[in-house]
C-alpha cells in the first residue's frame, strides 16, 4: 500500500491558496508557501511547476501553492519554523531570513557583493550554493541544486527625500526584513532600521511609521508602493532571491522517482522564473515613472566605503570558508 502524506494545519478561512489538482487521487499531498503576491512571477511559476510535477507523476503528487504564506501570523519566520518542524512541506525564502536557522545563509545578502542577478545565480548554483545546502541539511532542510528563484537587485525608495549619498540615510527610518545583515548594513549608513513583513510595507509607508524601504523594483509594483512614496534610488545594494526548500525528513521519505521529478522541474521553472523576473524588473523603471515615481542613479563608491566594518564583522560571523567561497564568485571584498 502506498504511503499518503496528508495536508496539515491549513489556515482557517484562507483564500490565498491555489489548488493544483491532477486528475487522479494523489498519494502525496503537499503545501508550498511563498511570501509574494498571487500576481507575481514567483507564484505563477510555482503553480506551473507543481502542475507539471503532478502530471509527470500521473497524479501521485498534488500540491497546494499559497501566496503571501497563506496569511499566517509571523509570515516568513513563522513559516520557516513550520518547515523545519514538518508542519510545512515546501517553502521559498531569501537567505537573510533563512539565516535565523542557517546562519551562513546570510551570505546571500552581503551588501554590494553581487553586482548583477546573473552573478548571484551563478553563486547559488555553484560552490557557494553547495556549501549552503550542506548547512541547510544539518538543520533539517533540503535545498535544491538549482533552487534559487530570483527577486532582483534591491533598490531604495523614500517618501521623504531623494537618496543620492550615504548622508541621505542619516536618521531615515527604513523598513527592513528580519535579517541581521540588513540591519547592520543600514545602521552603517546611519539609518534607523524598522523590521516589518513585506505585506505590511504599504501601511507602514502610508502611516509614516517608516520613511523608506528597500526592495527590488517588482515589489514596488506588485504591492503598489508607488501610491505612498515618490523617490526611488537605484542603489543596487544587495541581490534578493528565494531559496526553494523542503522539510528534510519528508524529502528523505520520498521515492527516488518522485525526488527526481521534483528536482528536474524545480531546475526548469527556477530558470524560467529568473528570466521572467529579470524582464519584469527591467521594464518597471518606465512603468514606475509613469506612475509618478522619480528615479535617480547612484554612485556606489561612497556607499561601499562605509561597508568596511560590516565586511569585517560578517567575515568573522560567517567563517573563512563561507567568505572565501563568496569572494571566489565576486572578487575580494573590503
């Protein structure tokens, strides 16, 4: 008799989930969470990925994909705990927050390290990514060999003033995700970090709880942040992506043919989503200008000069092996 993995702990009343239903009854039923909106390229490609997996396994796998983490309290950090405990099957998360459980994952957010999305993808698919997956496994998480979906290079937008030089961050209350690398980076620039989940940015800007936020351009569009802010500086200060992960114990129990089908489709749809996200972000400067935002390009040189203490502290925290693998992809830092 085949083993059936049942759905666990659905959020009552949630309307965010999108059910992927193959024609036959499933032997394995999973939940996939992610923190982006249902209109995002990430959501669309995850739905397509699990649909393909259901089809290629002749209906043995059925997966429900939930945008915005199904609206759970605590969002990303809470979902990460669920993944590790086995309450959640699959999840996508950026390294800065994954670092709460896997400290070296913070390396993905080292400021001014990756100059382009392509450089970050190569690191995630290469030696640095392999090392991070080893560290994930030690914490009960399975990471995929080609599993880093893209979000894009992060830019800074503000309600109060244009950001052109490090001094413009002084005293600025900036929304950041829950990652220590983010906090250290913007404190080094003189800003006042405020941690808020991504789906709370709009209200925080509107009410004046924060003066600024930093994210790839797509977040400004998908979450309609252009309604509540005006200035957008192309700081390109960090790369942002979403690591596709499974609960480790669950993954080990799956038959090899199911594992192979999931991994093959993960690689395919990760690459498709990277292309989607790249095109989406590239076209958004024109779109956001049309929506009333004012852009300015930034010389990174003075910003990088302020990062020396951040690099020194994080080289020690991440360890020489991790830092050396990073520099192997991006060149010497600091």
